[in-house]
C-alpha cells in the first residue's frame, strides 16, 4: 500500500485565462483532491503564484511536478514540502457566545493572538493568522464551544532566505 504524504507546491504562472484549470486538472486527472489552494498576483501584474497543498504518492507527485513544468504558461514549480519556508493561513471562526464561557473564550483567543472581528450578544467571530498548525490547534480548541461557522483561506508559502527564524 502506498503512503500518501502532504505536499506544498508553489507554482509561478503567467497570469492568463485557463492556467489555473490546467494546473488543477493535472491533480484531478490522477484522482487527487486538493486540500488547499491559493492564487494571487505577485509583484508583477502578469505573474501569479498558485500554492497547492495536496496529499499524494511520492512517485505520482514527482510526475505531476514534471508535467506542470511542461505546461506552456508555467514559469516555475517549487516544492516547499521539505525546504525552509514560511507558511501562513487565515481562518475566521464564529462561535456561540455563552455568557458563562465568555471570559474563558476571550482568554484562549488572547493566547493564540486571535483578533475579534465581530461581536454580538449571541456570537463572537475571531480571525486567526499563522502557521497552519497554529490555526488548526485554535480551531480544535474552539470546537467544544460551538462553532457556528468556519472558513479558512488557502495556505500561502514563501521560501525563507534565512534558516534562523
């Protein structure tokens, strides 16, 4: 049985119609579900970066990376899986706000540096930004308090120049 590893791929592309569909199509054609996808322009308006998080078989992911590099609108494919990179994600979490648990919820949020972005008599909405494991831990800790709504951005990843941070 093949072991599936999590991969974080950064794909720099020409900002043209249909490029995202072709990139995603290489994964879906192999039956891989993408766990996270983020697309944004770079410092150049005609260049975008697609960050893809996917679980896959080592051999097949290597094939996908080679095929991505062959696509005409691909500038560069970088595997951020095993190199030093800064990875971030943002999540917004709306909780039921029980008066009894209010102080407890505020203290947990403060510990994680989560920001309150909406507050009413019945709900509180937090924004948390950070490495994916920090975001995941915050969500797990908040689950017992009654998550009404949750949305997460796709992960973004940047290669580090320094290995000290």
